[in-house]
């Protein structure tokens, strides 16, 4: 059984990626400003990236794919905030 998802789902994936990345950048930038160590922030970002990519790899249904991209995007966009 093959599923075909239209442009709406692709739009949700792309916009959700950017939105969760922007939110994560703000949060991690604030944490960096108040004194949380850079090493811990990088490790948190890597943890979210690994979890998001594993969920994306499993990809049981489209909801898991959307959630996994939101988690992975937060880790990917956190790099400019801590630098």
C-alpha cells in the first residue's frame, strides 16, 4: 500500500522545520547568554538531532515524520545561537 501526500504536507514539513528552528535558536541563545556551558548546549543539540533522525528513519506514518523533522530542525538551527 503506497501513500501519496500532497503539497500541504510538504509545506507543513518545510515551514515546521523553519519555525521550530527559529524557536530553538531563541531558547538556546538565551540559555547561552545566562551562562549554560557551550559543551552542554552542543550535547543537547546533538541528542535532539539523533532522536529526530532516528524517528525520521523509522517513519511509521506521516505524523512521526513531521514530529521528527520538528525535533531535528531544533537541533540544526541551534548552532548559530550558541556560536
